[in-house]
C-alpha cells in the first residue's frame, strides 16, 4: 500500500495545508469524515464524508468546524460543499440502532459506510479523532480534524446540518421535548422535559440519564430499550435539504466497545 513520505505540515498553513501536502505527495483525492450527535441522548447519529476538489475550487468561504459556525453560516457552507464537492455522502443511524449496537461501534460503522459510499474513491482518508480501518486506502485520525483539515470540516458541516434538520422534524412529531432548540443534547431544558414527559422512542435508552428516568438503569446498556420501542419507518430517507442518507446496517458488528455506552455525555459538542 502506498504511504506518503514524512511531511511536516505547519498549523499556520491554514485549513487546507494538510490536504495540499498530501496532494503534493500524489494523493489527489483526499476524503474527510466526521460525525454529529455523538454526545446527544436523543435523535440519530449522523456521519458524513466529503472529497473536495484540488486548488481554488475546493476553497469554500466560511468553511470551518461546524461547531464554530452560526446556523446561517452552516447552511451557506452546506450549500457550497454540496455544489463543489467531487463526492459526498451522509449516513444516518437511528437511536434504537445506537442502543442495540453501541455508540462507538455505530460511530465507526457510519463513517466507514459514508466513506465507502463516495462516488469518487478516495486515495487517502482523514478522520476526526477516530481511525477507521478496513477502507483499503491509507488514512490518518487527526485530533480536532474538523479544525485543521478542510475535507473533515466539510464533512462536519454536512453531518451537523443534516442532523439539525432531522431534529427540527422530530420536534414536530414529538412536541414537548424542545428537540428543535437543543437538538437532543443534554441541557437543563431537555432534562426537565424528560422528567416531565418520560423518554420517547427517539431517546437513547443506553444513556444513563435516559435509563434512570425510564427506570431501566439497572439493566445492561444494550438491554435498556423497552421491547417494541423503536422506529418502524424505513431506514432510508431524504432530508429536507435533499441529501440522500441511509443507515449502515450492512456492517458486521464489532466486539462491544465501552466508549459512550454507559455515559450521559454533556451537551454542547457536535
């Protein structure tokens, strides 16, 4: 497998420096992957992948880590990424699937599926935080990759905007939880709504805060969702923004991972 020689990439080179360095080494198609919703206790986990063009066409105004952008700026960047990217893909994994397989397993499977779904086969892959194996091409897990690599930042915007749109839609279907405002993350308002209404089927029962309120905290994380509580609708959908998304159900489950399965993570991240 071709691997790049050692290359020094300086931070002052900006958001595009890492991709440009890889392209100079012969890796023309560099894909980035990221997720949104890992820290939420309700709603789906969404992963995205993107390959940006080389040169000026791949430079997108306002592109940055999705968490650092205003909602309006994210919408503009989303539109620009979908118009300019050589390829992009978005994968959605619903809450009941996160409960059944575990958060970390679903996170890796979703990024793998998004990368494998790209119409332009990447020659090198950059991921935010977690390495993804089994891709058949070299890759690198980059700490805070959505802040240092343009293709990862583009993927973070795709994932974040898609997930936010889904949560707004779910707010209409499950009024009383405030999904449109907090997007399923653990806030004081969301906690109060959970205590008042109890969890709905879009909540992740494997998270301790939801399990505690539902009275199922004594069960193993993957056994906390009540039987029959899950979405019966198709796992394929089209978001209001027009992106085709799906669920990485074909992936073979990996050994159980402890990351995030029994932790009520605080809101405010992705």
